[in-house]
C-alpha cells in the first residue's frame, strides 16, 4: 500500500510510538492532563514548523497571489 519497505517500516514505527505515548498517558492517572497538554503543544509546534514555508495560495489552486484589498481612507 505504501509502495516501499522503508515507508512501511517508518509508518509502523510511528504508529507504535503513538500507541506507546497514548498507553503511558492513559496509565499515568496523576499526570495525564499535563502529559496530554505537552504532547498536543509539541504536535502543534512541529506542524507549524513543518508548514511555515508552504504557499497556501498555491495549495488552494489559485495561481495569482492576490494581495488583500487595502481599505482606502478618505482624507
């Protein structure tokens, strides 16, 4: 399905790591909220870092980079 052994192994390793993290969070009753919050913050930070150079206008299918309309002030 992933068309490569390396992709399959890395996907399996990612799923195993995710399962391990979820197991640790669920089994630790006292620090579950803290660990979950730190995990969500880390995932958000990683996704923001990975997508910081993505041109979202190009992803949406628009070829022109239309600048937002400036509001003209009457002077």
